[in-house]
């Protein structure tokens, strides 16, 4: 600490975060800091230097981007060893967004809008496999995608999902997509017919359902919910019209963390059969074992399933899976082939290699643990409020205490340098929305920065405005 402080004070000019980064570089270059040495926690270093924790965190982020430092979940920040030059170390956590404060005191937001992916080393695995595919792509690089050339990738998806309760699954029922959102769109393209089809969604639902439906000129109708998800009697009413498909997230409901138990799912299947309603299940946010059978298993003739690797390994590759009901893969393949022919063949080869590599499952487990580490921080500061959470889920749902309305709270949070997602983002325009926010567990920012952001939210919750905005 003293060495860093002396070198920092000696910096003559420039922003404080750059001065601190320069001081640490000088300490490493001179040997005052050696490979493996642990740096002080952001908060302690900031107090010692008389700067904000955000400024110190920004300096650490710059140096982890340069691979001079490495961050390890639950342990801290360390000087990287000689192996960083060879690329043998997993990439550190990287946050490319601005830090909460610059040297002039201006506030920048820490985004808790979407779950930032913790890097547990999976990036190194992707790089390794990318190099192998580039050197010798099994599908070649001079041909259009074909069903046969993509068979290894589909088999790999089947292997990856082997512990998911999907019923009888053949690789021909699987179509690879450009992420989960593209998978939703493909399924709706395969299902919907007529000039103005009707799509049912939960009254609070993943916005991608609505966007995909509107893109296809469908009418979107909400279905009322309770603490177990969709209410069967409410579904029975709205399904009696022109509805063609129900879009739902029963395992990990986005945004409320609600889980729909098997008994409720069976009631919904009975209603769907009575009204000839298809069921599209989005399972992208589940990081741990499923607690109930999927709709595809419960209703193999009408259950469609969507997942991806965007929350378990990396969102950068944009690899998702659309799975048709048993024996109905032709409709889904036609939607993909007529739309974009298929993924790039090297990407399909990479998917096949990645999802069958045993290290991928280890990294996926480590990713879930990384999110759980941030969950513990959130619980420590927000556990006294009306908070919905689950292990292995990369967000929490916070019902605001009396005195706060959603819009006012979101503005106040952003004023403190923290961005959260309003309940309004998950509802139809004309719906009545609860005063609540979804807080994502951003594991791509340093732990100290995340802790500071949650502390700020807690402070706001304890001090609602004296008057309620109307």
C-alpha cells in the first residue's frame, strides 16, 4: 500500500485513475510488486489515497484489461505472473463500461440492467477451440451449411441438455440459432398463421417475447399471474379466443424469479390441449438443475423449448437452441433455412467442440457460483426488503417499500451511478405495473464496485422521498 501511495503522489498531472494505474505499473515494473502479490481492496486503497472507490476500481479495470493484473472471484486482485504473456491464464473479469466516478466527480452508471457474465476461464477454452477450428474446420469453409454438416453440433446440444427434462429428444428436433431471442423468433415463425395471430405472454414477461411477436404483426395479450406463475383460470379465459401460442418462463420467471411447480404446469397443459394452444418455454436463465419437467416433456405434441449458452458460458458467440415438439423439427428447420440458411459453419463446428468438452460444464458451474457470490452481496444489503431471489439465478426482484415509485427510484438510482431495470420494461403499455425493479447480478465488474452499487441502492430504499410523485 505504501509503495503504491508514494508512486501515486509522485504522479504530476492527469486524471486520478490514470495516475493510480501508472503508479501500479511502475511498482510492477520496478519489482516492488511481484507476480502473485495481492493488491489492496478497492475501498481500502481509495481511503488511503483520498479518492473514490470508483476511481480506484477504474484503475484496476484498466490494468486487468492490459493483463497486468488478474481478478479472482472471492479472493481479490493480484499481479499477473509471467504466464500472462503466453495466454495460459484465463482472462480476468473485464468491465468495459466507465467507472462510477471520474476524477472530476462526474457520475457514471454501473449497469445492473443485464447480468454481466463472470469469466471463470471459459474465454480461454473458447479461444483454444477457435484456434483448432480455424486450423482444421470439420465442415470446411467453402460450402453452405447443410443438415448433415450440422449434425455434430445438434448432437452436442443434445448432450449439453441431457439432464434437462425434455422428454424424447432426437437431434433432428433441434435447430441452432443466433442466441435465444432468435430461437424465439424462429419458433413463432414456425407456429403462427393468419393475418393477425394472437400470442399470450405472462403479465410481466421477458420483453423479447413481445418484440418477436410484434415483429410478426401478432397481437400480444397478457395472462394474469400469482406466486406460482400463470393462473390457469386466467389462461382459460384468454385462450378461448384466437390465441395460438403461450410464451412463458416457468422454471426461472423473468423478471420475478417465480417458479411454476409441476402441478400448475399440468393444469396449463390441460387448458392448452383444450384450446389447441402451443406452448413456447424460454429456459435461458436457468443455471442449475430443473425443478420440474419441461412443457415439452409434459406435452410432447405442443411443447417448444428455447435455451442458449449466453448465461452459462458466453453471450458473445450468440449460440442458441430452438427445439421443436417430438417429430416436428421440419417446421422449425424450414423457418431457419428460409430465413438465414443456418449458422456459419465454423460457428457450428465450434459449438460442437465446446458443448462436448468436459471443461465447459466445469466452467458453467463456476459461472453459476460467480453469480451466487454476487447474490450473497445483494442479500447482505437488501435482504431486509421485499426481495425475491433464487440460487443460480443471475438477478433479483425487488418490490419497492412504501414511499417509492418505480420511475422515481430508477432516476434516483441513476443519480447515484447505478442503473436498474424498471418493472415497466416487462409489462405491456396499458398494463398496471407494480412498484418494483429487477436488479441483475453483474459479475463483470469488480466485486468492490458491485458491493458499492448495492450499498447505494440500500441507502435509497431506507430513505424514500417525503412526497410521492403523481
